[in-house]
C-alpha cells in the first residue's frame, strides 16, 4: 500500500470517529433535556383510614403523578380510627370440678367452672357467669319435694358512656341465682340481658373568657365612658350551667382639665438653597392643646433674607449617535460613536463624560483563496502495476485570509503497463514517485 493510500485511510477513520462522537453527544443532550422537562404533581389528600376502631392498626395512602412516563407514585402510612369499637368478652370451655352428683337420689348438680380468655372492652358484651352446674339424675328420692330455681331481681341498667356513638355501646343488667333447682325442679332462667344505648346528650357547662382590660375613654375632653368585655369560649348544652348575660362592663372617665400647646425652641437658621429668597428656621409641637387650651403658634420663621448667589449648573449632552462599522474586516477592530455639548456648565457646575465612546469588535469570516484553472494531469507515478498516482496543479490568484483554505493540488489513482509487457521494468524496479507539494491535496 502506497503512502497516499495510507493517508487516505487514516483520514477516513478520523471522519468516521468524529461522526460517532457527534451522534453520541446529541443523544446525551436529548436525554438530559427529557430529564429536565420531567416533573411530578402535588400529593392528593390522604384517604380514609382502612379501619374504624381505634385499637386496630390500619393504613391510609395518597398519590401523585409523574410526567416522565405517566406513572403514579403511591405513599402509605399507619393510622388509627378516632373511636374505640366494643370488644365482647370471650371465655374458655367449661371444666368439671368433680364426678360426683350433689345428691344421692333424684336430680342434682355437678359443679363446673370456666375462665376468661379476653375481657370485655369499650362497652362490649360482659362476661357470662364463670361458675355453674350440670344436671345429674339418680334414683327418685322417696321423701323430699322438687325444688325450683329462684333468682334475685334484675339490677339497674349500666350507664352509657358520654361522647361515644350509640351504635358502638350497649347497656347490661344481671341477676343472681338464690336457689338452685333440685329433685326435678324448674331450671334457672337467663341471668344477663343486653340492650343498645339510646342517643345521649352529654352535659356541658358554659365557659367564658377572663375580663379584658378597660379600653380608652370615649372622649378626649370632658366626661366619657371606657369599657371592658369578655366572650363565650364554649356554649352550654344538655342542661349544663348557662352562660352569664353580663358580657361587658362600663365605667365613667373624666377629661375636664384644659391643656395649652407647648412648642420646642427654634432650630438654627437653615442654609440658603439655590434660588431661595429667605432663610428658614423651625420649631416643633411638644404638647398638643386639649379642652380649650391655648393653641399652638406658628412653627416656621422666614424673616431672614438670603444673599444673592449664582446656582451651579451642569452642562447638558445630546444623545449618543449610532456606533460606526468595525474598522477591521478580519480580526479585532473598533466601533466608535459621538455626542456633543448642548449647554455649557456655569457657576461651578460639572460636565462629566466625554465626546467619544468606543468598543472593541471582531470579525472572522473565513475567506478562501482564489485560484486559477486546473492544469493537465501529469504522468502516472509508476510504469508497471496498478497502484500509481496522477497529479495536476493550479496557481494562486488571491491568497486566503482569516483561516480560509486553498486547494492547489489534485491527485487520482492510475495504472501502469500490464505485467506481461514490463519484464525489464521488474528488474529495474518501480519508478520513483514525484515529490508531493506540502499544500492541500484533493483526491478525486
């Protein structure tokens, strides 16, 4: 492979590598812009707790959406219900005390008991009796009569809790067995009853705030009134103590004494301002007059004249003109603008600034060279073989500027004579290639 073909191959690899780098960089910036445009919405309100009873742990959730891919983000947290639900009593199975009957004839009892597995909570069903008996029958007794079961009167209904919904609570009442049945007597009835609590209004007393401080008097001169108040913090309900009717108190206030106006001493004379005719001095009110007191005198004194003075006057400028074109067509230059004085300064006035303003400019347009027409193609660089090169040239009419390019040499591949016709040339070897120019060579 010739040196020219090697250079062409390296140049093609560099161009391919640059294209790949540009494509990879473009994809990176597109992904970065998509990530920047991605955003998430605000959280929705929390859902209701998944349970309704306080003693059971539950969950609640909320959501928000993401614009990246239309996904929905979820968030969960633990929660408890605001009320406590009733929990009924749970007891274990009966355990028999002994195997003997309570009697030797007729019908008797075998005593038994059971224990509490879970006590009742929050107004749930109370535990049933924990001690009882099982009927046992033996031979009939000749003498004793039947004994029926006897129970005590019902107790009062238990109280319903205040502030709990009626559907979540129950009332209970009970009675006890005073005489157990014997000798085939009547069995004992139920000893516990339940019923739902009726709607109940909870007693609540009225609460009022403390008395406020007395306010200002209603007049600044003479007799007036000042007042203090209190407010209702919580109203009474369901037979609670009622709120008081007296929510404000008033008492007299006296502002009868007259008060004269009082002023401070005169300030020093103020310096004369440009164009002023008189100097000025001031005084201020120390105490305002009230209830017919002496009014305030004049607070300004202008009785001292100012001497005639010349007022400083700064110069005035015109507007800036537009900037001129850049002084350089290639590289760095200057753009200039102008203005002029419309009114000169006087009496010590200032005239700051300049008549000319400039700023730096730069101009780098790439200007290629201007070349003449191409010459004829030269001879092939080899006599035998197929890896030769032909070259043609052209001359410069105008040189390039501002990093412009100038193509003055072109080359193309060529072939020599066939191997069959080049027997003596193989012995002599290939001809030397012509020396290439250092200027830019264009392949065709």
